[in-house]
């Protein structure tokens, strides 16, 4: 990218300007990606396995630097920020990792409370919120359980609770319903939608699950051949389908 | 639900930390012992050289006992001399006993008369002055200033002390390097935790603080054990030297004083700080590799 196209005071949550990514000396995994997510938007990211969805999400939650281009969060280009400034931005982003990344020596309760400990909050102040959140995701009876004793679905729900416990401005979820049954998947989607509607949280969900995508009127971005395209198949169709068949929504 | 105590974010690694505890403890033991040895050597040298400062022995080859007494008077009248005394035959035999055995020397063997002199250490050139006055009085003589030997001893002990200090510095550096290595290993082993904390917005110093606290406590504990072992070893050496009395006369006089105890108390604190420092530097450097 020769001329970064960003405005310091843009009203955008996420902005990618001509972003490319490559690991080591291999070919680009992502090439010349442009993306703008407005605050309070809800989007899906789809694509075949290996298309680069997780890599794109890593760029969004500031785990990777782009090889070229600029990633901006909340109108701030991230390439020249100090490490403390990057940490401050990360605190505004909740992430549901595909592989959960729960700390095995901590209980479900402690895993969910982890971002709050990082923020320096006192346990007495957040205890009730964490317990309520875990109860909401159906783990009210498993507060003390350690991740190795939880099923895949339970671990996923703990990971989701951890991502949303700080009520982040942006929620990035990588296959968040991959290990749960359809009923729980629907409940989790409702949680994401509630966060999106009530708190104006910007949500982007990477998923293979087209059924999940069809439940929500939301733009769908698809990664194919290293490029990001706004999908025309699911977005308008979804709206049309929901208008004719309201029972299909959440 | 009550969460009485928060679980540490870094899990305890019993096996790895036990090995590191042993290494740091051993290094602290050696460092404390080397420091105590350096201090003891320095103290002994200082005490011994202070003792011989101003002492001289005058050898008179061609005189009998009466002539020696006259020479003693000449020496005693020299300015700066505090005391001059002709050694008895028994004292000379005792001096020569290590070379000629305990049965004494035959009277037929010509031996010089010896005069032990104590002079004011502040007066310069005492040896040449006494030699000149004796020569003027007609006595052939040879004057041996003990301070000349003391200078040699001081130089040798200075080298020994420097060697001990270098050993302490090397041991401390080794401890820091070992802890840095262990921190790096712990960091690699706990990369998952570091990643999650990092992506949750933890600042570098927050993450480094977890490792710092862990290794600070480890260094403090291991240092305490090492210092206590060094105290035990020093006490055993002192006891052994004292039990053997005069046979250990060549060894410096050993004792444990207040300063020794300070060294032993400071050792674990230094170990703790060194551990903390090594952990901090290692973690901060490693985190710099992450975005």
C-alpha cells in the first residue's frame, strides 16, 4: 500500500486498508483486503477451510501484523501504536478462539473472570456478574469445573462467556458454535445479537455454518483465493427468506 | 460462591522448579562461601600484616652473647626503636626446629646472635638506619624487616581475594543465566497462557510480573537454603580449626562476625533480585517478539 486510506476520526470500528498477509517467505495468504465494519454492525465471515478466515481474524484482534497495508481499530491505525496502546485496544476486543484457549489449571469461573483480572478488577466486584453469565450459558452448576473435565460444547460456552464478560466494543468469534448443539447454538447467537443490539457491540463471526448465517440479517463476507468479497449469495437471500418466512429467524 | 484465594495465573511447575531451586541454592551456597572466604582471607592478611609492621630481626654473625648485648644497646638507642631483645639459645633452637629437628643444635655449630626489634611503624627506613648504626659501632650485621615479607603476603592475599571476588561474580552471573534460561523455558511451556493474557489486553509488565513474582520467591527461598548451608559449612570449618588448635596455625584465624552474618542474610535477597531481574528481562524480550 502506498497511500493509507484512513481517517483518524473515522466513525468505524474496524478498517482494513489494502491489507496483505504472508507468513515467512511463503505466498500471500490474504491479499489486498479492504474492509470496513461500522460500530454496532453484525457481520459474518465465511470461506472454505484454509481460506484464511482465522488469519484475517488474527489481524482484527491484533495478534498479527499485516505484511502490507493498515489495520485500524476505532479510527486508530495500529501500525505505529506503542505496546501499551495496543494492549488498551485489545481490551476493547473480545475474542472467541476456535480452539477455545482456556487455561486448564483455572476453573470455568476463573477462566471467564480472566479478562477482569487483567483489568485489575476486584473479585468481589465481578463475582456476581461472572456467575450470572455462566448460568446464562448453562454452566451455573459447573463453576468450579476445570476445562479438561468439561465437554467440547461446555468449553466453547466458557470461551464465549470469557469473550463477552468485559462487554467489549468488538466481538470476534471464530467458529463459535462449532461444538454445540443447534439449541445452544441458537442461544449463543441470541447472546451475540443482544450484545450487538443493546450495547452496540460490533460483532464479526467466522463460520462454516450457513444455517447460522441464515438466521440473521447481516452482511456476509467471504474469503476466496486470498481475496475478501461481500457475498451476494447469503446476504440478500437471507433478508428475502426472513421476510417470507419469519419463523426461520431467532 | 466464595473464591477465597485466586488461583495463580501461572501454574506451579513442581519438577522444573525443584531442579531450578537446587541449582540456584547450590550457586548461592558457593557464592556465600566464596564471599566469606574472601572476607576471612582479607581479614587474616590485614591482621597479620598489622602485627608484623615495625618488627625487625637483626642477625649478628661474629659476636658472642656479650657482644650481642652491646649491639642490642646500640639498637635500643636508635630513634624510633621501642624494644630490642636478644633471643635466647632456646628461642633460636625453636626457630630452627622445623629444619633441624627437636634435639637442638650442637654447640660447635656457629650460629649468629639474633636481636628481635620492635620499632614505631610510622618511622621510615628503620632497617637501613639500624644497619648503619651497627656498622658504625663495628658490628657486622644483617637486618631483616618483616614488613618486606608482609608486602609479599599482602600481594598474594590480594590476588586470592580478587580470585574469590571473581568467583562470586561468576557464580552470580551463572545464577542469572540459569534463571533466564529457566524463565525462557517456562515461557515456552506456558506460551498458551501468555498468548491468552496478551490477547486479553494484559500489558507486558503485567505478564512479566507473573514470572517475576514466581522467580523472586524461588530465588529468595533457594538463596536462603544456600546461605544456611554456607553458614553450616563455615561453622564446621571454624569448629574443625579450633578443635585442632595449633596444628591449624597456618590457616587464617576463622570466626563468624556480624559482617559475615550480613553476607549470609544478603545472599538470598540478592538471589531473589537476580532471579526477578533475569525473569523480567527474559519475558519482556520475548513479548517484544509478539505484536
